[in-house]
């Protein structure tokens, strides 16, 4: 399951409310000192668009 991060406490060049979507960066942040400055947000599962019958 994929997660995005939302910054709760500024760090580096990140400001409160920034969203981090790059999965490599998400993993790096969660494994490092900034893990307590973000919250994980579950990424919605993408479903195929509904097929219109016409």
C-alpha cells in the first residue's frame, strides 16, 4: 500500500502542509530524523474509469 506524507513541522525546504509523493523520498524521510515531522496519508486505490454504455 502506498502512502504520501504531509509535513506537520517544517524541516529543510519543506513547509507545513507540503505533500511528499515521491515514494523513494517517503521511504527516506520515514527512515530518518524527520519521521516525526510528517504524517502518513493513505493513497486512494485507483480504479478503472466506469465504462459508459451508450
